[in-house]
C-alpha cells in the first residue's frame, strides 16, 4: 500500500515541476517588461484647452487614437461650445503617445449657408501645446 501511494506522489510531483518552472519564468518575464517603462509621463492623462475656432457652435467633440475608428463618447457630454468658447479636456486612456484624431459635430450656420456636419482632424499631437484650436481649415 505504501509503495503504491509513494509512486503516485512521485508521479504527481514530477508532473507539477515543469508547470512550476514555467510559471516562474512567466513571472520573471512580466517583471522585466515593467522595468522597460521609463517614466510616468508616458501613461499620464493628457489635459489641454480646446478652443472652438470655428464660426459655428460645436455640438459634439470626440477623440480617438489614429489606429482605431471608434470615436468613444462625446467629450462635451451634451454641452455645447460656441464660437470662441473654451473647454478643458482630459483624456485618460493611458496611451504612450499624444496623437489623436478629433471629430467635431458643428451646428448649422446661423445664416443657413452651411448645414450641420462633422469635421475630422487627424494626427493631432496634444502634448506639443496645452491649447488646441479646433478650426474649419
């Protein structure tokens, strides 16, 4: 009886050793990755002042990384930004760079010359300047 029990224990220990060794290696690899991050600024939230430098009211404003087509939620959260208006925008997505695509939904012109529409601007680096002027150009 002791011999059978001992044999099963040896087999169980032998089978578990490669798993333990492999798991240990994974932890070491993960720890090495964490040390590659140079500074907290690479993942800090980005804050900038958005200025509506258009002739129309900004009804909605969206940001997304250039690598995606998903615009997420309206940054203005239902508020509007009139021409010349300013808003503080904080993007906390922990991206390692400051490049974003912006999409603004503009109201129709008061004189009726232009209807409501969206304007997309791509590859904007919001870390270069703490103020971003959203314009029709």
